[in-house]
C-alpha cells in the first residue's frame, strides 16, 4: 500500500492533554491502514510555546522521534531536552509530556503501539 503525501489527513488538537496552544498531527496512515497493534502514526508539529500535557499510557507504548527543533520532555517525572535524531520512549504504565522549548517549529514522528 502506498499512501501519497496529499492523502494524509491533518488533525488539529487544541490544549492536548492540558497542554498549551495546539498540536497538528499529519496522520501518516489511517487507523484501518496500520498493522493491528499500531494505533497511531503521525508527524506532530508544535509551534514555539506549544505543548502536549503530561499523560500516562496504559496498555500501549508511545515513541516520539524528533525531526526538527528542540523539545523539553517530561520523561515520567524527569525533565530532559531532546534534539533532532533523539527518540523518546514511553512504555505502558509510564507518562510523558512534550513542549517546544525552542524558537523554531518542533516536528516529530509519534507512534502508538498496543501491548
């Protein structure tokens, strides 16, 4: 299956998980096009000052692969800085938050895998 760039659907989520501003998700595939244990796969876009609020994953894991920009990450209660090429892994039972900590757009690939 080939999903062309112009077929991707963008979702805008204001104050996601209690975060600031909005996050744009460019869905790389629709749920029914993904493998059974993959719930979500998208390119996330956070403008400066925007964030995804802290949340805990249960029964699934999420990864963020940083493509562009600088991210401040709450990694299960520990604050860390992530740069392009870094991967943030949040396993089931743990939590995270993500904030654009820089002056340019933060872009990342988000993938949610079911246990």
